[in-house]
C-alpha cells in the first residue's frame, strides 16, 4: 500500500484491514490462536516474496526483500472476518477440550 489509500479502495464489509506486524510485535499483541498456520504474518509474507523471487527472478520482490524493514510496513493484511471468527472458535474449542482431561486427572481417585 505504497500510497496509503488501500483502505479507501477496499470493501471492508467482510474483511478487516490490519498492519503486518513484525514477528515480535505480533507475538506480543496477538494470540497465537489467531495466527495462520501457526506462523506470524511477517514470516509468511516474507516467505511468499522469497519464493516469488526465486521462481520468477522478480526485481521488485528483490527490492522489497532488500529493504524489508520498511517494505513490510507498506503491506496490509486483509483478514476475512469469518476466518478470524473461525480461528477464535477453534482456539476456544481446543482450550476447552485440552483443559477437560487435565481437570479429570486432578479429580481422579487413585486406587
């Protein structure tokens, strides 16, 4: 989003727009349950650019990678609202099921 106007051109009825945080910022601010495939957005985005450069020789991808700290700030994460909700639901279900056996162990009577 080099001109900073993506939000004005995007229909946000079904998506939210977020900054692509550094891996550390995301670890500090966002529950890992909301990370796609358990990886930070920065790691995934950088890998996509590296793969694109490797397979196409893209000069633009190389320029972005060479100036990664600044380039990252120009990207916008488009996060579908339903996907975000589903990730949260899965995390809540996982927390519930993983804590249930632990509670059962605590209350079990040993013979």
